[in-house]
C-alpha cells in the first residue's frame, strides 16, 4: 500500500527533473540570467525544494509572489537574489528589506510604504518598478510612469531602483499583435526611465512561454515558472516532451474498495452514471478536497490495474469511482496514478487539464498542503 500514514494520496516530486528542466531553460536563454519562479508553493511542488533544485540547475534568481512565502524561502535557501511582488499596505516590508528580498513595485503607495520601511531599518530597499505594458493587471500605467519613476529616483536615500519589468498577456499565442505592442511599450518605459536617470541592473519581460516561443524579449533576465516543473505553457503548440521538459509531479492515490456490481448500477451523487454490464467498480481515495477537480467528473483519466480508466459519475470530496470492467485484477490497497510523466501510459497533468476544461497550472497548484509530498532525487 502506498498510503502515507494511512492517507491514501501523495504527490511524488522528482527534483532531478526540476534541475534538468532548469538546465534546459538556461541553455535556451543563450546567456541571459534566469529566475526560478516558485510562487504558489512552487506551483504546488514545494517552494523550498524546488528553489534549491532550480538553483542547482543554473538559475541565479528566485521569484516568489507573496512576501510571506518569500521570507520562508529566504530562510531556507540563504543568500542569492530574490524578487517578491504581491503585497498589501499591511505587509511587513521591513522584514523583506532586512532579508535582502527585492520588491516589485506597481503603484506610488507601494513606493512610499517601502521607502518608509527602509528608512526605519536604516537600509535601502532594492525595487523593480513594474510597468503595465498592456495586460491591465499589476503595473504602473503609461500615463503615470514618468511621475512614478521620478518619485522612485527622488527617494534614493531609501530606494535603489535596480529593475524594470512587465508581464506578457499572450506570450502563449505566437504572432498575437499584443506581443509586439507590449515589447514596444516596455522599450519605451525603459528608455524613458533611463533618460530621467534610472540605471537598471535588470530589465525583464519574458516568462516561460516567451522563452519557449522565441519571442525575442529576453532583455537581462527571464522568469520561467510552469516550464521548470516540466509542463508546457503552450500545450496546443508543443508538448513537454517536444520542448525537452519532464513533468516533475506524479500524483498517486490508493484503492480503498473494489467490488463487483450488476448492470444498471448507479454510481455516485445524482446517479448520473450507470453501469451497462456486470462489472467491477474501484473506489479511489482522492477527491476535490485533495485538489482533484470536480469539473472532471465523468472524464478525469486514471491509471489502474495496468490500464487507463476514467472517473465514473460525479467526483466527490475525498473519493471517486472508476469502472474497471469484469474480472479486473486489483484489490484494496493497490496504487492508482492520476497523473505523471506519461512514460508508462499513465495520464499527465495536461490530460487532466483538458478533462476539467482548465490549464495544467491549475491542476498542479491545486494540490493542497495536506496531501503529502515525497521528494526523490535532488
């Protein structure tokens, strides 16, 4: 039985895959520095182990969205360059500054709050001013850019303006007109800031998709996220294998019950599924409370008894049913693979994304902390 302390489900993380994926991305960067983005608990894989593996693979920066998580990662990995960029006015900026975490800035209020915290700690905060180049999310809009740059430069006693950055909206769609428009807007923001006295150490725009589609936006730093975990950010154009990447997460569960039923047996809530023959049903000890998307009810693929099956009927909070057919050779305690590399025929996270009508990002980041992680390699 593969359960950990009786818990039926576990995520197995291959740190060698993380390191190898990062080495592949570093090679494709052609000398541009690479930031390992480990936000959202390392896309569900574990922020600290993945940061260490990515650094071993050649990354020279670590990116963590939330400041609280960045502080945990900093405490674990020690020195090195790190950027964090999501916070509220109540954030403990002084702790981040003291921990030598660079801070992304998208608004004047953040400049003022970070400068105040820096003066309180008698330090200078390293900041990366973010410009909204067209995504309409975080970032200083063009109309406010010059004023915000001037504010940052005027607070040089407390702020060190080391970076300028932005984020693509459609880098996963090569040829989309917004890509060139955002590149042009970013170049304007950089040139305008430098003309007013900014001296940026790093200018960065490219994410995983931009790097892998050769969008020509490398600048001084690239910020791959999903790709370092071995998943394709452009699944409609290229698979992970096509890109030389290997999925790092394998999600396994355990059969908690196997039973023979007659034709016409209803299955799960609402009885939306009925067996068409005398058959065997297997109950898997994982559900939407464990991050398995309910939207994949009736469609989510599983690997059990040496073959592919799928979720039968509605997926429940902590279990689901799969029909195995008559005479399947399995029993309670047997392993079930929800997704993995696909090497042995098992489903992948991308298969689950398609079944659930979502993206692979959501599949892996949705595995909650109570599901045990087991690390191999690294």
